């Protein structure tokens, strides 16, 4: 169990500014539910002054993701768009009194969502378009730009730090070489710019991480079996595997979800721990449902059974 500050707990159990914002004129979306974390940030900006009058969020993820998203909305309200662009992920973590190293990626997600929302407000194309070929970690949908900015802003010098701040390399490991290349190149540039001591820079020869290679059968993100001809047992196994992929994120914050039964296209689950009574429980259930639909390739409904809420 991670050690969380009282403020992180406060913003998780009673998140501020959660929900949709109908008047939003700036929207930023980062992550993907299928990857375990997703954030939709909505801002209401006054056009003349460019002051952010209101901010709301919708997050799928662990307690740190919810707390970081809520904290971000509190930080940006009242600031101008220009001032908001100066906010870093460290500002979000500091607002919460700190985050465990393994959870810093949640603050980075907030930082990226803010940049995306402001780009949307200005009518600009968000630079982290996966279709442009900059995707380095397919498991978590992490772009090269996300990795590079995290390295620069937080002065990261090891692969472990990069994983903590971005989640890249945290799953199948096939992106190790690509992420190492970004870390090496960025650290070298920082040294040349005088922003990093050369003695601290990442040395690929001395610190290279062995690349883990796994088969499609072993990969947690392997394509789902086609729905045609799938037996009920196969279907249940796919559903069980998908739920198991999400459980670590819920358990990390004291919650859990387990499969109870499968009745046709109705999947019965039981939430427990911190997930019971959580204001974001419906988001959790919706995320599980979307993940299962992506795995099976056809619609279904996830239903919490009595005893969970």
C-alpha cells in the first residue's frame, strides 16, 4: 500500500469539480481507459480576459489519478491561459503534499491534459497525435513527446524514473529500446544546454535495461479472440483476464473488483474496499465495461451485484 498524504486522500474520497462541464470551450483528453488511465479535462475560459472561470474533470484510474485531476482543476481556476501553461506536474504533486514516486505519472497525465485543453481552446492541433508515429509505448499509449517533457521538467536520469512518471516500459517491456533512446537523447541535450550535470546523465552502456520480449499469447494487450465461434468458457476467460489487468490499479488505492458471473451479455461484478461508495464508482464500472467491449468485440453490460455500490 502506498503512503498518501491527507490531502491526496481528501481529494480522492471527496474530489472537487468532478463531472461534466456543459459550458466548456476548452477540452483536453489524454490516456485511454483500455490502458488503465484516462482523463478528460474541461475548462470554461472567458474569451476577452482568457481567465479560466471554471474547470471540471472526468477520470478513470487510481485514487492518485482522481486526486491529481481534482487538484489540477483547483489550481487552474482563476488563472489566465498563459499562466496555466506555466503549471507543471510537480506543481500538481506539491499541491497534494507530494505523491509516491510510483504515482507521479498521475500528475504528468494532468499536465498533459491541461496542455491539450489549451491547444483545443486556441484551435491548435495537439502535438501528441498518435497517428504521427510518435507513439513509443503501445501498452499505455505514451508518446515520445510525453516522455521527453517528463524527463526535462523533472530532470529524470533513469529508466525507473521514466516509468514512475509516465508508465512507459511498465508492462510488456517491448518499448525499452525506444524509451532508452529518448532518455539518452534528451539527457544529452540537457547537458549541452547546461540544464543537467553530465555526471548524472543516463548512460545507456552502463544502465541499459534488458528488453523483455513476449509473445502475443503472453501479452496482456493481445488481440481478443474473435467473437465468432467463441465458447462461453473462452468468453469467461477473456473477461476474467481483462478484469485482472485492471485490479492492480484499484488495489493500489484500497479498492478491488472481482468477476461474479457471466449471463449472456451481462457481466456481474462485485466492487469492494475503497470502490464501495466511491463517487467515481460509476466511472470505474464504465471503464471496465468499455475494456471488455474492446476485448470481446461486441456490446455487453457490466452490472455491480448487490453488496457493492
